[in-house]
C-alpha cells in the first residue's frame, strides 16, 4: 500500500504493509544513495527492531546507532546536545542519513535533530507506535519540548520516506495502543464520519484489528491531503490540532508524566466540545458521542483541573496568530472548522473543572 505526499521538491512516499520492517533495507536503498546512516531509537524499540534493521543495512552502509531513554521527558531541548554529539562522533555529513526508529517522541526529536544538524541531513521515519503511524511520522512537524510548553522549539522538515509496518504494534504495551487510538478518534472527528462510525460500532481495539492497516491508511491519507493543502500550518492544517489546545496544557501541567499525548488529546477533544456546545458552536449531543467512543477504547475524558490552572499554557499555544487564539471545533462529527477567538473563550469558564 503506497501513498505519495505531493509537496514539489519535498515530496515523498509512504508505504504501509505488514512485515515491511523485515524488508526495510530494500526501500531505504531506493531512497538513499549515501554511505553513512545513524539510527536514532529508544531503549524499548531498539532491542526489538534496531539490531535487525542495522544488520539489514550493514552490507550497503556504515551504520551507527544512538539509543535514548523512552518516554516524553526525552523529547527535551536538553537532550539535543547528546544527539548532536553522536552525529558528530559518527562523522555524519549532509550527504548522510538519519533514521528515526520509534514512536512520536523519537520521531519528533530525531526529526528536529536532522533538520537542525548541519542545517539539514536526510531523514527517514520508521514509526513503531500507533500514534506515530497514524499521525506524527507524516507531515514534517518535528520538535522538542520546553518547560513552558510542548513542541515550542521545532521546524517543518519533511522526511524522504516513511515506512509503516502495522505488525510492530503487536509488541506495544496496551497503554500505547490506547494512546494511539486518541489520534485515530481525532481523525474520525475532524474529517471522516464513516471512520468514527466504524469506531463506534466495533467498541474495542481487539474488534478493530482486522481493519487496522486500512484504518492507518485512512488516517495517513487524511493527513496527507491536509498537509498538501497547508504544509506550514497557517490554515487548514490547524484542523489536525483538534483537542490539542487543552491536551497540550494538561500534558505540560503534569510535566509530561501523567497523561500520554493521545490520552491528553482525548481529554481535550471531549472537554472543548462540551464548551463549544454551551456556546452553540457545535451540534448538541456531539460531545456525548465522543465520550462514548473514548470510554469504549479506554481513554480518559477528564483531568480534574479547573481551567484557570491551565490558562498560562493556553495563551502560549502555537495556534495564537495575530492576537487571536484559533481553536479547532466541530460543527458535527466529521465536520471540523477553525474558530478564531481569544483567551476569553476559556476564561469565562475558568472555574469549570475539566
């Protein structure tokens, strides 16, 4: 299964196929003709897949690796010097390649390192979590976190190839399947009522497994279309941030140690839709449909914090443009839009507990 992201000179293919990782070297050879590769991964993923990938590549390339601790705290500005040092030690040049092998944390961090090291070296994304496969590995957003907020230092840097093997999800901890389902549900909410209906009708991840490659393809295809229309996130691409304005603030409040990204987005989707219904900006009953799907897939929908505790991070949100806070809302399931407002949208509910 192949999709193409058409962005002129920044275009690239995405392959989605069971057992793809065992044939990764053939795809990489067709995309990269240099000599050196740095695989950046984490201590959960590299023992499972990194060694076999490096062995596949070793007949054609000089292959090195950097293994980082797993988890969101690694996606920190302070980690970058270690990554740059490893690239320098390996004498990676602008004609060489970085492979991001892991979930969203590794994809974002390794992607930003590739974008900024020597002003840019070639990047391939091999996502190994559901969240990374359906969302973060595609579209070229790469970033690290600051203590003041998530993804506040970053770049738009497209990979030259994305390889997605749904079978690697079999080794994921159940929590990170749940985490990824937060983003799958998001795609149904913003663009595909039929996908949302499928999620409603199946009611658990186990019941979805036979449809998983098709679901991954559908989510990636939605993102591909949106990114082609708005590569640099100034208009339509903001729709992909449904649930993120509140979700990011919840992640930051707990220093990325309580809710995972997909869990926080789930809370954000439900809570902002409840607020939008109160303002008659979303069809009545939409939040209840979202709530029922979140419950079915084991995702949280509340965090126990009053909105006033989150206002500082909300005002730093990257969707603040020209003194306007752009929040993503739903007319209805499958029909999203950007609502330009101000922080007052949230401040009027400052004592409400999310």
